[in-house]
C-alpha cells in the first residue's frame, strides 16, 4: 500500500493544481539525472529535477498482483540531458528510475509512484521514447536451465569457457565501405565464408567506437572482399578507415561446438532430446524400439 503524507492527501482530495511529476534516473555507471514536467526546476533529496527537459509520461499501470507495472516516457534529446550518443551506445540501458508526484512549492510533500528501470529505448526525430519496467519484472525471468537441443549459453561466457582471443577466432580490420548495415573490408580472406555469422562486430574507432553489432551474414567475394551484413545498422555513419573487431559466430548446435570450437565438453544443450516428431512417431518394421540409446555406433 502506498504511503502518502496526510497534508499531500488533503491537497489531492481538494483538487490542488500545484503538483508535478519528477523522474530520477540513475545509470549503471552511477551518473544521475533529474527531470520534471513543471516549468521550473524542482529540488529534493539532493537531486535537481530540471524543467524544460521535454519529458512526458503516460499513466503508470500499477497492479496488486505479480504482473509487471509499466509505463512509457518520452523526452527530447539534448546536450544538457539525454544525448543521442548516450542512447546509441547503451549508457541508459537498464538504468534505475524513480517516478515522484510532488508539490512544486513544497517538494517535501511528495509520493513515490513508481520504481523500476529502463526497458526498450527508441530514438526518433530528435527525441527518445523509453519503456519503464517495474520491479516485479524480475519474477518473469526464467530460473534454471532450459531443456533444448541447442546450447543455452553465450559464446565465451563463464559456462561456455571458450577463449575468443585464441588465434583464428577473432580478427581486426578496417572498413573500406559501408552502407545500409553492410560493411566491406579487406584482409579477412583467411576465414571461410560464414565464419562470423551469429558473431559480433565491435567498433574500435570512429563515431561508433564501443558499439557492438550482431552479424547477420558473412560473405567472401571472389576478389577477396569481406561483406559483413549486420542485423542493425550502426547508430552513426561509418567512415572508410574505421577499425573494428570481428568475433567468430556460434549457431549453438552440438556439431558446431565440437567441430568449429573443439569445446564440446562445455556444451550446454541436449542434442539427443526427442522432439515433437518422436512423440508422434509409431512403430515400423525394421526399427528398434527397445528403450536403448538412440545414438548408434
């Protein structure tokens, strides 16, 4: 149950109009921002909530059960607040947010309406739109392992244990041309076509430095030019000469883990688990149905 100061409740019941919304945003790097929809700055708890930030919010959908509380917030991108680069490189991803209803003349009269974190962030026409997700969202996260044929780990994580720094599994190059999410580069002819599919491209220099992009397709032209198609185009234009690192991709199949990475000992899938076709199968002449291992030889 939300606790509201009796004096604030009296003002709310009386139809007071001296109320504004304030948002405190704390990024994972510790940097803090304050925004308000009032026409003047509001300050409390050591935070200055800046006016004229262009921030606006939809109603927060609060529930008493385990459903996720959510809302949408829109704001302007500006040098004084949230910049396009901040959003593009993910500095606000999973940032903690508090939503307050406060009296702008008496900020000590306030009520905490929502606590959560930033979800999906979208940029559009000099503005940003962000989804706010409540604390109960953590209850929707799957706990434990998933029984499936493919591996449930990310290549190189603490369970996969594969070292992507090993020779032959990453390479550095510079872009010779780029357009519409496709990057072309020289000097990568030593890798077979498709080696980097489902891998990662990490920009090292240029306007996209630090940005990670997932690789959708990887082609090698007859004249030795590498064409890397990305699932999402980089946030800024790529300039010829921008350097990047490519990491090998994994499709999470047992065969790939064994043959490409020689890492089957750490494979986290169940390649022999029966599928839907097995459930619907029926006995046939010449087939063995004695409950023994399905793997022969």
